[in-house]
């Protein structure tokens, strides 16, 4: 049962719910393009939904069949997390995100698993909503590498990490861009560089703030092969050794490179040598198949990517079947 652990979907029911509860949620549907867009009362507006984000279940399943993928775990689009909403609206918004995505996944339970989202930065609200979402059938959680510009590891989120550890719920760290990045505006640098940069910054903040030390049983999955972290782990080590740790807030108990195999990673690297390097660094048992389906940089031939990296049939089975089964499990 081949599993894609990293994909995104926005069900039509979510759009309908927003239209009916704009004032309560602080979110508005903007029409006029081929697909809708969303605007948040605090001033943030997202691009119109990518067509694959809002395609029908039949269209999505047809693609899964074409790539011999049996199950796909879907999260909502992180750009619409709305972390800038006031606390009560933020909680209501993530309840709607989780309710509608959970219902869609339950309707198509043979092919899809549900990855939850939570309202941040309030850690207790996030922990409570994670608990509720797990009751709806969530098999994992996705959070962004930054929350309105603050690195995820710099926020006081121990209540959330504790809940995820207690419930054995994997946490996927995903990049997000919620403000202008003028240097990434051209040449596709937002997709190739800005997002992976965001993941790398988030990883560094989790390591140096001691999250993995305080929660040793927490499973953290890094999107897009870990961003640049695997390649820069040695540089992280040097700064850990040479920086003023007290001034910088570095409380990590080990060298950053020693945490590399504590993380898990998806396979979305688009390069055979790069994927092989990741496997050599962290081990086959820490990598899972992912696609990022719905977005332009998606890996649309993920099993072929594993073959191109020279993995054996047994290793591909480990990456695409055994590791997801071990790290993720439905909570129904």
C-alpha cells in the first residue's frame, strides 16, 4: 500500500462554509478568477487556489492510480492557516478547516488520510484542537516553519509538542510565505529557494531552542527533503560550537548534525544524487515518499524518483510503504 505523506487539498465544502460564515470566521471568498481566492480580515489575501487544490476526488484518484499510489495524506494549503486572525476567530477557522477536510477524507477513506492544522500561536488552543482533530480521524499534523514571521521554534508551544508526543502524532513542518519577499519574486525563486529557506530556518529554531531535547519521542517530519538543513548540518555544528550560546538562546544538548536522524523527511528533492545523499546522511528508515501534489514544484513521478536514486525494490518498499505505516496511523 504505497503512501504519499505530503499533499494538499481544499474541499468545496470549505468554500461553502466560508460564504455562509464570513463574519464569524473573519475570512471572505473572493471570486473573479478561474478559481476562488481568500481574504482575511487582518489584511492578508492569498492567491487564487491552484486548480489541483480544488479538483474533484475523481480527478485526484485518477492521478493516484496513474502513479500507483494507494493512499495520499492531504493537508490544507498552509497559506490559508490564517495565523494572524484574532484568537477566537483563529480557533473557529481551524475547526472549520479540520471539519471539512476530515469529512472529505472520510467520504473517500479508501484513498485519503487527513492531516490536521491547529490555531497558532496559542499553544493550549493548538493542543486542544489537535486532540479534537485526532478524534475526527487525523493521522498527523502540519504546522508552518514560521508563524507570521516568527520561527516556529521561538514560540512557546510546549503544550502542543507535548500533546503531539503524548498522542504519537507526527508533526510535518511546512514552509509558508505570508509577506513580501522581493528578492524571490522572479526566476521561480519563491518555489526553489524561499520555501526551502523557510524550512531550514524553522529547523534551526527547533534544534537550538531545545524542542527535540524536551520532547524526545516527538516525530517531526521535514518537508521537501529538509530544505537545506541536511546540506548545511556541518555549518550548523560550527555555529553551535562558536556562537555565544547564552546570547543566542542556543540550548541544544547535542551538535545539530546529531539530530539529523531524529527528524523524518519526505522525498521531494527532484534529484537522484540529492535523494541518495539524504539517505546516506539520515538512513533509509527516516525517509518517506511525498509529492507536494497540487503545487507547481510537485514530484509527479515519485516512485520513479526513488528508482532513479538507485534504491532497491526493498528500499523503495521501506520508503513508500513501511515507514509511513510505522510513523503515521489513523486515529479512528
